[in-house]
C-alpha cells in the first residue's frame, strides 16, 4: 500500500473540483477524503479496485465519478448497479445528501465495505443490496439507474429495466463511446444522448451514455 498523504491528495481533489466548477462544500470534500482513506485501507484485504496508488484513486475514481455528478441534477432516487467499491454511488451520496442512493452488487465483501462506509460517514441516504439486480424488487422505482464499467449496455438495461420508473433514464459511465454496444441495445430502448466528460489530470476518454424507453 502506498503512503497516504492526505494533505497532498486533498489538494489535488480540491483543484479538480475547482477545474470542473462543481459546488461541493469543504465538509463534503472531507467526506470524500474519508471515503478514499477507507477504500485505500480495505483495498489491501478486499481487492476493491486494481489501483493501489492513492493519487491514482483520486483522479481515476473520485474525480472521474465527480465529473458525472451534474448529470444527476434532477434525480431523486438512484440505483448504482454493480457498485463495487462505491463508484459512483458513494460519491453521489456524499455530493447529493438530498437524493436517495441505492447500491447493489453480488459480491458480499464489496457490499460489506459499502455498509461500513455508510456507517462511518453517516450517509443516511444510502441503501446497500447484496444480490443480482435481476432479483431485486422495490416498491419505489428508480428515476435514474447508473453503472460504471459494469456490463454491456444491452445486458445493463435487460437486467434492470423492471426497476426503472416511468419516465426514468439510465446514465452509464463509460470510457470510449461504445458504438457497438449502443447498436446492440434492445429495440424498446434508445440512446438519447452521448456526453463526453473532461476529467482533470486524467488523460483518457470518458463518456456518459443516456438511455430511455423508446416511445
């Protein structure tokens, strides 16, 4: 595990937030750093992310997820599918305490970590599920379902379409704009927008794919 220099990492995070012109308070930035410290600590045992360098975690995980936050502006109830170590779910929950954020993963050690983060950071707006998304049933359907590097877009909508509220939409966080995946989407769904993201200090392509039910 590389040395965790909180002051230096906090500065990089703050600079990135400024570059992206995001409205995130000092308290929320502190929570993001607390989350990063937990991710770094648990990662040694639980293998939550392939990244081992905390500085890379700031750029590739925190800033990468933060770049997507404005897309969730109108959301009230969000599901993060294949949440893994909590990206973007935990980041969304910290930045939008007014929004309900549910996270689902089949791997128990990952959901145990998410439950620990919820407890340690006092995230009252977070719910964690350990199961396949195909098996999840909820009374209050989600107005946004998201994922980050989870699955092919067609599988993503096929497995979780029953959980999306009427008028809801998907926001998938992807690297390169996945044209073949977009073409494989079932006919009752359509890609409504493809938005490139600029992530500070990250020299790689990032896109948001927006999907809705075809009218």
